[in-house]
C-alpha cells in the first residue's frame, strides 16, 4: 500500500494554524491520524506534526550551514533571505515565500513523485546519522538535493522540522487528545504511556499496531528509557517548606548530566535526559552498575565530572564525554566521572512509579552503596534547611532539591512535588556590544545580546569568529564573555531595540554591532573555561537583571574581574 503524501500532512498543519478552536484542532488531527496506513506512518506523522522528529535525533546543522543551504535553494543571497526572514520571523515560511516567487527549485519539484510521510522522516534520520570526516558537506548535499524535490509548502514544513519550530498551536497536550480520539483510547491512558515511553510517535505506533487495550498495562520496564521527572523552581527554602506542609526531603542539586541506568539480567544501558543512549560514553559507570544489587532495575541520577582529587568539575566536562564515543580510554583518564543516584523506578519485576519517595529511597539504598547516593536529609524547619543548603554550596553544588516525601514518580511531568532552590546568582556589570534579532514573536526585536567586559589589555590578531569581529570593531577595548536573551520583559526589549538601533555601527546577517554605551547588570550561575570566546571564559545561565543607566561603559566590570571570579569558583 502506497504511503500517505507528505503534502497532506503539510496541508493539515496549515489548517491547524488557522483553526482557533482547541476541540476543532483535535478533531482535525484525529481524523487525519486514523486514516494513515501503517504503525510506522502514524509514528512518523505524529513526530512531524509536533516537531518531535528534531528531538528524537540530533541533526547537528549549525545556523550558518543551514542558512547557506536555504539561500542556495531559494536562489537569493544571504541579504535577500534575511530581508524576507525579517518580514516573517519564520524560517519555514521564508523558504515557502521565496520559492513561490519563482526562485530555482520550484520547477524541479514538479517532475518528481510527491514524497510520502515516511520518506521525509527517513531523510531527516539519514541526515542525522551521517558522521565522521566530511559529515557536514554530506549533510548539506543531501539537504539541498532533497529540498529541490519539494514544493514550496512541503519545503516549509521540512524546514520547520529541521529547526524544530512548527508553531501552529498544536503541541504535545493536544496530540495526546488527538491520539486518544483517533484510536478510541482514554486520554489518561495515552498520557500515561507518553510519560513512560517518552515519545508520542511511539505511542501512536503502538495504538495503530496493538489497539487501545495495549496501553492499559503500560508501565516502566528495563532497557526502555522513560522521561525523567522534573522540578519547578522555588525562590526560597521557606517557600519549599510551606509548599510541602512543613516537611520536605532535601538533596544536593548537582551540576552534572541527568542519566537513568537500566539493568536487565547482565545487560546494562545508560540513557540521557533526552532518552539518548550514552552507554558507550560512560564505561566506568557501566562497570560500577554491574556491582549494584538487583537482577533488574531502573535508577535515576546525575553524572558529574571529577578531577583526580575527586572534586566536581564544570558541567561542560561531562558533556565532552557524552559527545565522545571513539577514544574512550583516553577520555576516561582525562575526564573521569562519578554517579550520584537519587531515585529508583523499577526493581526486580516491580514498577515503583506510584510508591512514595520515602519508600523508593529505602529501596534505592538496598541496591546501591551509600557513597553513590545523593546526600539527603529531612527538614522540618528553616534552620535545618538552611544548614543543609550551606553544606551543599560548600560541596560545590548549585543549590538543593526539595522533594515532597509522599511524591510518586511522574515521568516527564514538572510540578511542585519536586522543587529546586539555587544559590543567588553572581553579578557583573557588562556592556552590550552587539545584539541579534530574535525568533518567533521576537523576530522584529533585538533580543539576544552580546555581553562584554572591559579589556585591560591584549587582544588583536585576525578575527576568526563573529565575537572576534565585534571585539576588533571596538578596538579590542571590550571582550565578549557571554550572550543572553533572558531577563527583560517584552516592553523592555522593545524599548531597548529602539535604543540599540540608534547606536548601530554595522549589521552582519541578523546581528547588529552597536556603540558600547549601554551597561546592564547580569546575573549568572558560574563562569567556566570556554573556547567559544577568545578571552577563554563564558558566563553560564546569564540573564539581564536590569539596565544600568546610572553607569558609564568605563565603569563596567573588567576581564580581570571575570577571571578572578572564575578562579574563585574553580578553587571552591
């Protein structure tokens, strides 16, 4: 049986974008899904409709490379492409408009058989799986070749899936409802299966293949990753205690990478927060898990990088290990890791999702030795909570987690059962030296800001990156140490945009380099060594706290101050 044309899916997405009624959207999607031919086609369609495809695998196409491919296909230069993008704020819609204006590629699309949903999903997978020497060139050749086959409408939604920005008002919640309606399942059963499986595409595939009844007994099992339970932020320890009615379990909040470890008999697999298998990247954790007690288990925890003395290293060191499969032995000696476990959701044939946290912790303590468990205390007053919080900070943690003792484990859900309380951010006064136009509803605003510190000396040389060029244009008087789009209200961003336009020196793509006159107070979690900027440092989780109109650029913090704070952090 022939597959369903991708064009039909694109037309559905267009209709969804124009339909304001929630129930009408659900009915449209359900009708479409129910008519698809196979379980795999349902899976691919769900992923493409909600943009899940870009989350399932990493395309590793940088913005500059993608922009080059899209300008080649549409037949306009970068300036023309960005001008059209400035009107739409949407890469997919920009591609559609330019192709409809008769640029090259439109006529070619007419001579090809229309691609099916499965074929489009397959091309995205093919691009993602290319690796090794010359991988980027191969990816771009396939991307450009395939885009030439597509009509403007098909190219629009293919592009949207490349960047993961569908923007038609139909997300995961509505797709859960649509799947339930299409296959006569209860919405609650679909939500539960989604929490456990972690992919609505996979849920749709199961419904098409096995029917609604298959979801009733759906639960966690070893070697199949589940979406991790998430936490909401709380501003203070007092807030957390009040939310948990005066009794909460506090744990260290580590600066690492979330993982879940699965064991089934002698087989062990490790999955990341995004449900990607990273077993080969963490051989020492696999070896450690082999010593844990239990025939079958699924445990949740955090991997942190440590130096030779056992001290916790920055988060980016863990991510280096995640990205490196070849040469693990050498990486292992350079960047050893340590696991801290804080939950267990399956043990020896029994799912534990509905059991209270206190009981799950007791079971976890029977599986793993104490030195591999996240430190935890029960706090019933502010004094106890504050003492543990200070202990966590001294240990190099970001803060603490506060968890309701009776809380079940809710995969993929964020709520007040778990709260995270972080240390107050460090603060620097920095200068805005350039700004980039945003995306989505911010596409007409300069909303992403390059932040720079005063340079006491040094710099120069041939600029190799945009931040280098920005620094050179300012005579190396300022050094870029971060970039952020967070912190300001929409009204503040709109007003700041007008100010920055008045200070514009040069425009490079979507980036406007400005005279260094506006000082902002910037909060951040820490400063880490980074090759991203020529100064060698980058702020982590930077956000603008306020605009300092009372300060002149020469009163901003210096690069020496940035280095001092970085050294202080490393020395602990």
